[in-house]
C-alpha cells in the first residue's frame, strides 16, 4: 500500500511538472508576440528600390502632392502575402489621413514600367514619397506593424 501511494504521488508530481513546463512555454511565446507588437522590426531592405532622399522617378498621371506622404505599394497578383496585406493598407489609409496609399500591381498596364522605374524586383515592396517627390522610406514589409514603422520613420525623415 505504501509503495502504491508513493508511485501515484511521483507520477502526479511529474504530471504537474509537465503542465507547468507547458505553461511556461505558452507564456514565453506570448511575451515574444507582445514584444514584436510593441517594438516591431522595421521593413527589410533587400538592396532594391530608389535611393533614399532622392527624387522619386516620375510616374505618368501621378502627383505626390495629394497628401504629406504617399505610400506606394508594389504587389503582384500571384503574391499571397500582398493579398493578405491589402486590408492592412486600407486600415492604414483610414488611420492616417495624411497618407495617400497608391497600389501598383505588376499585372496592370503601367505596372511593369513602374516596377522598372523604381527598381523593384520583389513583392510586397513599399516606398514612401513626401509631398515634394522625395523618397523618404522603402523596403519589404510583411505586416501592418512593419508598414506603420515605415510610415513613422518616413515622417521623421
């Protein structure tokens, strides 16, 4: 009888250790998510796009004076991430009234020429241009938080 009670308590304690270890892993993951949300990493620069602080290449029919900052979104119809970011772009346009969002799709009539003029080779790629037509930010963004960081950095430039 005494050996059975010891075995049961031993197994129960190891079960509790397992549950506590699982809880620690879950909490650590949540801390990581919270850290990423509070201090998001900015956009990734892949060595492409127009130079910073240089005049943006002209695009026929576009004026950059619609808002203090224009966010140009370069996307492709086959890019799944681009499709997932589309609602984030709409949310960004609603949240920041001083930002004009312009979407350039590779499949559009002028898309190929615009991609080439801006030196964009991958999607989703973003370029911010101020009212004077100067490039203030650029890079690949994979989330709304990274887009917000790009906008924040561009407004400070």
